[in-house]
């Protein structure tokens, strides 16, 4: 309770938590209450590019579809993409980080050198290159994002494992006959969870942003998916006249990424007060 109270007293973190909570509510229940669920994928040329009004509060897109409905439907897709990528990257990166950090063998050095190579390339460029090789599509984008993000978890867990393996409790476990896998996953890993959670929270927002970028570049989601990045890519042809077409998907991306980043900053402050933001 003390940790929760301290977290909620951090105003930016509390705002981020509220934003993410609302995004999750919209993703879970929004599709049940959208005004035009049957027309979200239909083409209505007579209603194309209508400005915001009482009938279409976010206006309509280039095919006459309700922008509000498609932004709401895109929320679930964005969150699912982010969760799948982060969970997959976490499983890969944590496992490799534990193995590399606990042992001092050739495979350990190979894992970390590969990790360093991946980390030396900007995440967006690496994801873009991998997605381009795999071909356009949401599955290709998620694989590319996973491949670009797992090294961050590997580096964090590697550092914590190297620090903890020389601790007294690890020596005691060795003397009691505990196996290396038991020590790594049941004793060292729990001591790294705080750093992993912070990285995963920030990574959710950044992954959603990069996934939208890939869709904007024509590598991620494809029509007629209600994807935020894809909507902005389609809307750029009609700027500045149909400003609402790109504005509202852009606001959705901004708020979602902002919410996860604020939560990540708040969790980081709790984990390591030395890194606390200046206020």
C-alpha cells in the first residue's frame, strides 16, 4: 500500500495511469458502443471527407467511414500489438540475459556480442529493415519489433545477473545443492523484476509508436484494418483540407504513448530514487 500511495502521489505518474486505464477501457468495451460498427469497413463515397459534425464527431475518411469508430477500433489493435511484442521480447531477452550473465562461457560472450550489435542500431531502423525483409503485414511488423526490442531486456537482466551472482545468498544456495536453473529463475530473476517492469512499461508505449510508424510507411498493418498509423498515412494525401482525418488518430497515438511513458517514469522513480525527475 505504501508503494501504491507513493506512486499515486507522483502527479505525472498518476496522470499516465489514468490515461492508460482509459485506453484499456476503450480497447475492451469501446467496440460495443461505437456509433457505426457495421460501417467501419464499408465504403460510402457520398459521405467521404465530411468534417466533424453531430453525426460524425471525428468526421469521415476518404472512403466515407466514420473516423471516430475506426479510432476506437484501432485502440484494441494497438494494445494487442504492443503487448504481444513486449511479452515476446521479454521472454527472449530475459532468458538470454540470465544465461549470459550467470555463466562465463563462450556462448555467454556470443549472446552479449550479438546483443551489442542489435543495440548499436536504432530500433526503428532495425525494425524497418527486418520488416522489409519479411514482407508487408502486421505479423511481419510484430516479428520485426520483437527482434529489435529483446536486446534491451537482455542487457538489463545480464547486468543484474552479473551483480547478483556473487551475492551471499547465491553462494548459500550453491552450498545447499541448488541447481543453476533454479537459482537463475527462482532467485536471481525476482530481484530483477523491478527493472524489467519499468523497461516493459516504457517499451509498450514505444512499441505502439514504432508499430504505427511501420504502418505509416506501408510495412505494418494493411487496409482495411483500423490502424492509427495507417490512417495517418492515408490522410496525408488530403492535408491540410481534411485535417480531422489525421488529427484524431495522431492524438490517440500521442496520448497512449504519453500514458505509458509517464507510468514508466513513475515506476523508475520508485525503483531507483537516484534517477528521480527534477520537479
